């Protein structure tokens, strides 16, 4: 059984919990998720099953869409509602809708983030949250991320909801804290839902109740999307029968006359995904396989 399950992750479960449960339901060890969601966050978590586990890094690399709530007046050590309060300030005067929108707009585009101490980013082989739990502080690596779009959805006196479309590696918690700072208040992320990852959205996701029902009817395979759906952000090179076997055998090929617009890219023959190729890093006149699927 090979394919991608668009799971709606419930709150209270880790992403690893979801993988373990899918292994039991689909009766296979070859299961992997595509981008961690914290236990208290719900939303779209694509789960790769069988041969689809080969594309986990490529699906993780897609755009993500979130609905987040920014709470002004309180900062926490984890940058979300679960943490210990570090700072409080009364929101005596609520920022105007116009000022919030202007601040949000200032974060659109390519920005630099410093990941939170309570995160899985590694420094010297150790995760930041491990340092945090030992009350140790270390210099955190800055990272470039992209906010493709950010908009205000709803506003109250001391909180507001935003919709964010961003690149992989974006910490929405940190974004909420930084937005608060620009508005002149300590802040944290009080709520978060991921509504889209790549081509997988709330509309085409299923929860565990639906999966369990499908398993009882022996129809769980009907819930899986083809592997190619997790790669539709990549361009395609179509090949004929002559090249089909070479691709299936993982051979390097001459550079095509018309290069795909993305690197890496899919290689397809008669609607069958054969492989993912890239331009050879050491020989620009060749392309080489990164993953081979044998159709």
C-alpha cells in the first residue's frame, strides 16, 4: 500500500503519535510524517505510507498555511499559551486595525527568524529544548524564511487572528512574538491550526474516526492520494520507452534539451512516476536520480 494520507491531526497528539497509530491502522512500518505539529496544534499533517516515504523531504519543502491567534500583553518562555509567563503588560489601548495591518505587512517577504529555545533546532548536536529544560542558554542560529502572504482575519481588544502562508522552517510562535514587539507589547501565540501543506488542505483531510471506519470496511487504501500529488510543486520531464528502463535502473542521463523549471523534478512515462532527478551537481551536462520508484 503506497500513497499519502492527508490526516487532520487532532490536538493532544504528537506527530509521532499519529505515525504510530497509522502504522497500526495500515499494518505497515513504512510510515512517515511531513513536518511536525506541536501536540496542542491541530491541522493538516500529510502522512506518507509505503513507497511514499521516499518523498518525505520533498513534501516537507512545500508552502504551509496557518491560522494563528496573537495574544498581546503576555510573553511566555515557550512563546505559546503552554509556557511559563515571563512578562505581563496591560493592554490599556488596543492597537488600531490599520496599525496591526501595517505591522503584518512589514513581515511579508524574506525575513530572518531566531528559533525559540523550546524547539527541535540542533546546536552542537543537541536540541534547543534540551538546553532550555536544563536552564541553559545558547546562541541560536538565525534562519532565513519567507512569508508569502499574511493577513488579518479578526481583531479583539488584546488579541487578533492572522492567516499566514509561509516557507518551511517558519516558527509561527516566533512570528507572533515579533509582531507583538513591533506593536509595543509582549506577546505569544495563543492558538494555531495548519489548514494547508502543499496540495493537502482541510478540505481533503480525514480524521482518525474516518480512517478507523475505512479500516473496518477494508477500504483504507481509498483514503490514500497517489505519490505524485505530494510532488506537484515540482516540474516534470516526460520520457519515452527508450529512456524508461534507464530511469528505472537509476542511470544518469544527458541533460534534456528543455530543462524542467524546477530542480529537482519528476520523471514520468505514460502518467507513471518513475523517479525524481536533479541536475548533476558535478557535471552540468547530466541529470542524476535522487529517488527511483519503478513506476
